[in-house]
C-alpha cells in the first residue's frame, strides 16, 4: 500500500502501457502527446504526434513503441525517441500488440481489419474481420491471435492471419486476455 513512485501531468492520461520487465512506461497524454517514463515515473521524453492517438503498444523489453493515429497512420519509435518507421492501414487501428518472440506488431481496426506488420512498417499479412472488435490479444509467440468479436464470440486466427475457428459464447464478448502459452483464455 506504499507508493513507490508518483508523477503529475497537466493533461489527462488516456492510456498507459508497460514493458514486461517493468523498466519503461509509455502514456498517451491529452489527444496527441506521447510520454515515456522510467521505473520511478520520471519523464524521460515527450513527443507531440501529428494527429489524435488512438492506441499504443510497447514491446516486452521497452525498446520499441508503436502508436496508431486517427488518420490511419501508424508510427514506431525506439526507446531514444527516434522514428523507426511509419505506415498506413486502410482503417485506423484501435488495437495494437507486439509479439514477444519476434519484432512484429499485430493490429486490428474496430471493424473489418486484422493485420501484421514488421517494425520497418512492411505489411506481413492482412485479414478481414467480419465483426466489430472489442479487444485483441495474442499468445506470446503470436501462434494464436484472439479477437473479441462481440456477438460473434472469440474469433481465433493463426500466426499467419488465417481464421481457425471461434468460441461461441452466451452473451456479448468484448474483453479477453490469454496466457503467454495457449493454455488459458479469459473472456468477459
């Protein structure tokens, strides 16, 4: 119950992501600012983005940060604030996730798009999703990708984006999480 670190920022924090090792934190502040914090929540740098930021992700080791923008642009930065790449998608990505075992980024739009990109922005694959997407999660190595498809249940894709099935559940699925290896999936 004792605070280990506290920081204050003038604008509201919209979203936060931590690296798996806990050394790096990134946050979307306001509509279009990206802040990077160290383990003690001290600001290391901040960056004004060219458009409203929708989603952010950080790789497990805190070396790369990805942000999706409302204009369908996506940017990848390294830990030193250098831009690594930029790429566009047909729809703005509302969900982003780095894989643990390779430098790859999985993204999903709210409706109609699931995609995979390398750090340099190269599109590795793209798949249509026939429902709205409430949440996206992957196993650690990206062999399985799960999409919360609301009334379509949990849609499951393999690491190449090919659909392999669905879990049809009673009710509307909008949140999910999975274990690193594909042994556990929790849905709400």
